[in-house]
C-alpha cells in the first residue's frame, strides 16, 4: 500500500467515526425529547383527570326527625293509619310515636322494636323536644285514655315508667307518644 492509501484509510475511518458520533448524538437527543414529551403528556393527562368534577357521592345523613304533628314516611308524605282514621279497638292499634328523650343513639328505635314484638302495629320514631327525660313518659289522647294502662303495663316489662304521663291534643296526628328517658 502506498502512503496515500494509508492516509485515505486513516482519514476515512476518522471521518466516518465522527459522522457516526454525530448521528448517535442526534438519535439520543430525539429519544430524550420523546421521553420528555411522554412524561410531560402523562402529567398533563393525570392533572386534567384530577380537575374533573368528582363523581356524585352519596353520604349518609341523619334520619329526618318527625315532629309530633307529622309522621315521616319514605316517600316524604303523611300517611294516615287505621288508628288515625278512628278504628282503634285495642292498644296495639294505637298510632304511637316513640321519641328519644335521652339523647342516646337508637333509644327510640329500641323501644319501637320492643313494642312491635308486643304486637303494636303503628309505630314511628323521632326525637323529643329535649334530651333531659329521666324515665319513660307516656302521653295519650283523652279519647284513647282507656288504653293507657295497657300501654304502661306492656312497657313496664322492660322500662321504668315515670310520673310525667299526660294527654296529647285531640288534633295531634298520633294517638300516643312514648318518650324514652335515660
């Protein structure tokens, strides 16, 4: 080989390796740019999903409180019962509202369940006007006072009856109110 061939070979190999390095560095720059774009796109996408309005979430709320003049039903309407229509033949037919007068969670529900086991049919629950009641108090319409002793007797099997029993107004939707004390 002559010297010019050696120079060409050396020149060519040096020149071609520089060209390959330039091509490799261009490829790496493109790869890095693609990665940056993909990562940036992912963060933009995830942030846009976090900014969407939240799906409707149903949270439990307190049960509606029925007042002594209303009986709440699932539909939100007032439903007259047999007792409200005047067909009361026994204490079990009374339209009774059991009110929590103790503040203890589930107190009215416990008495309602007990009365239901005793055969009472028309029962609803709510909160009393305050939570200071010490014992069970019964209020009944004067038209149904003949059933007071039966209601007291049934409740005395499990609860202590106080002396604060009284009458309900004749226009009250309920025939009797049982207020649960502490």
